[in-house]
C-alpha cells in the first residue's frame, strides 16, 4: 500500500484545527487553574467557541477560517502591550491567526 501525502493546504488546515482545539482546551482549563472571576468565565466562553470552530475547520470552506482568525484577534492586545510575556493560549492564538490569514489568502483549489 502506497503512502499518500496530503497536500500542503490540507496539512496546514489540520494544524490550524489542532491549534484551535488546544486553545479551547487551555482556555476552559483555566477555570481550574485560578480563582473564579468574570474574566476567567469570558475566557472559558471563548474556549468553547474555539472548540466549536475546530469542528468547522475539519471542513474545506473559508468561513470557519475567517471566524477563527477574528476570534484570535482578541489575544493581540495583551501581547502587544509588552507588559507581560502572555499566556500560552495567547501565543497559540497568534500562531493560529497567522495560519488562518495565510490559508484564507491561498488560492482556492478547484
């Protein structure tokens, strides 16, 4: 049986899906890592949205890519302020944003 290598775009999309899934898990797990506050509940809500978007990234349409990219933009202000190094979920969001933009600008395969 021959080994079939998936196209680069499919591989990058699966990587984006895994990063989005990881972000969702990290944001929801933050509820157990610190005291319960309004910001932690909002982060857990964002994590739930990331989990749902990870399901959408399993498909081939661009809508889930664009919505994921928009949701990742919420992680930019803490990273741009430069006061703190940021949480791992913020850095994953930045990497996911770069992948989403790159995949959105890539030509559509026919």
